[in-house]
């Protein structure tokens, strides 16, 4: 498999993985946004209904309080009492029945009259609670004698001296039509959203499915929050395994909780179309990107392909000229091209068969004089300008005389390591003999060569050499361009600059 196919495979895999990762991340973010916005909307809607319901109850209590004030001076007039119950029942659609009761719980007047309660004593929980409290009350839901699930709202009747005479109250049947039912039935006309109302004990008072009224809310986080009269929203998993988004709010004057619910599946119905839209929008750009990758892969691999073909015919006449014409517009191709030209040059000069050991100094692993000659021949043939750094260890004879040749060899080996660390990968490092070294820096200008030489001088000066401590080096720097002719001139200039550095006191560099 060639490089172009490898680049294409890698690029396509990267693009597809990136697309899949972006698509998944978008899906997760959009999904969470939908869930969060639905939770917020459900809570807001529940709070709106709770506020409306609280206002309704407050208005109803004010209406009954006004009637109680009117009846305070006419409590013994049966006709006035009856007329007032008719007015309360017919003026609004608030109550399903209205009654005026004395201090003993006996009904003095009622409407509608068809329920036949006049003269009877009321014993229902709502009626008894109103008698005991002698205050405006909204009763807990209960089942009346007629089998209706009701709440009873009452207001006390007191005479001018503040004596308690009884109360006027209205019953709202939770399963029959009333203003309260109409209020709670308001919704967004959304089939996925439903609302129900529970009291503080978790008993369902209103539900869009009448069969649910009177049931107890399933235990769970929502029922616990309602029991504490909290407000907010949360996700909840039902016993049937249905994940729902729940918003809830409290009606403070009735101690009810209004709950709005939408299933998570219903909330996420629109997510599929959103993700398809994202896919439709990203696919064209992805295809364009892959096409651009294909073009760049071809452009990148073409020089390498040509070099690879040339490598198969290294011994052909004129191969150097063919390699020279290969475009080398990026670093790796340029380096390979130079390496191949160097190899061809060595082959044509009958030194290609020499082993690496012939060109390498065994102690340091750097080029020896023979390797230096080959490198100089390559630079001369390729006409590359270069800088030359000549280096010599100061007072090295003293090291050998004082500590022995083994220590001297160790110093030279460590110095070779410092040479490698302070030079560039394209530089040629040579041990020119004894304690003398040469560095060839292709394409290096004056500033670069001086920086490298100074960096090397400083690193040697600060390095700690075993047994002897610190040493210093002197350096000479020279430059060569093809126009100067013989490259040996640059070597001579570098050597002269080196000795000039020694004459000036050592541990310094001189530029020719």
C-alpha cells in the first residue's frame, strides 16, 4: 500500500470519527437542551396554573365574605337567605351547590333546592370543619353523602356584635363542570402534556382522566416534593418504566400541588428531525473536506513516489539529474532528496561500498577524516552553502598527562555528546583527529552558525566532566559558498580562526 492510500485512509477515518463525534456531541447537547427547556416550561406552566387557582380561591372567599356581611343583619329572614343562595349559585359558575348553615350545622337555605337539604343537619367533614374553625375555610376533599367528591369553601357570618351566627358555604364537585375544572383544563393544546392536581396527602383531585380522581399519587421523588410543599421540576421514572419530565407548583391557600407532565419520548420527537437537519448541513462540507484531503494526499505523496521509483534505479546513468528535478517543497522530501543525492555521489565515486566503520570514528561515533571527505564532496557536488565550525579542547594534553588517556578518551566521548546536543539534525559532525572537531552546517547563515558555536562553547564550559571537573573549548567559524571555489578554503579559514581564539586567551570563538 502506498503513502497516498495510507494518507487517504487516515484522513477519511479521522473525518468520519470527527463527524461522528461532533454528531453525537450535538445530539447529547440538543437532547439535554430539550429536556432542560421542557422541565423549565412544565414548572412555569404549573406555577401559572397554581397562581391562577390561588387567585380563584381568593376571589371565591371574597365573594362568600361579601355574602356573609350582607346576611349578618338578615339571618332570621328565610326568604333573604334563600335568595342569597340562588344568587351565589346562578351569578357565577363557581359552585355546584350553596348552603347557609346555623351554629348547630342545620341548613337554613340551600341552592339548588333539588338537593333537599334545608332543615337537615350537615355532618360532612367540610361542614363540620367550618363550624369548628369559625373562620374562612377551604376544606380538604371528601366524598359527600350523595357520593360526590367535593371541596367546601365557607365564610363565617357574624352579627354586629361579633357573635358567630353560622356560615355561608359553597361546594365544588371535583368531577363535575365548574369554573375550577375549566381553569385546570387550560393547557397548551399539546397532546403530549397533561396536568393533574393533588392535595397535600397526595390524593388526586383533578385529572384529565376522571377515573384517576381520588387515587393516591405513586410514591417517588415527585410525591415527596409535593408532601413538603416544594416547587420545581425533575425527571422521574414511573413504575411502568416511562421516563417523564415533571414540573410542579403549590397553591398556598388550598395547600394543593399542580403537576404538569410530559414524557421524555414525546419531548424528544423533534430531536430526530433536528439531527437529520444537522447531518444534511454537515455532509456537503465533509465531502468537500475529503476531496481536499484527496488532493493534498496526492500532492504530498507524489514527490515521495518519484523518489521511491528513483531508489530502484540508483545505478542508472543520469539518475542524479532526475532526482534533482523532483520538487522538494517540504522538509522530509528535501532531506530524502539530499540523502539520495549523497548516496548516488558516493556510489559514483566508488565509495558507496565502504562500511560505516570506515567513515566513523570508533571512539565518538562521529565522522572521521574519510567521512569528512565524503561529506565535503557531497556539499561541493550539491553546491550548498555551509558554515564550518572548527573546535579544539583547551589544554587537552594536560588532561592526558595528569589523569591518563582513559580519562582523556572519556572527555572526548562526552564532548561528542555535547556536540550532538548543541547542533541541528542536518549538521555533519566530524572528529578531525585527537581533540580537534569540525561541524559542517548546511544552509546556515552567520547568525545561526555563531549561535550554535556559542551554545556549544557554553554547554562545554558548564558541563561537569568526571574526575577532571570543567574544561573549555576554543572555536573558529568560517563560511563557504559555491562561488568561493575550493571548499578547503573555508576549512583553512575556520582553522585559522580557531588558533586566533587560542591566542586571544582560549574559551572563546572567532569568526573568520
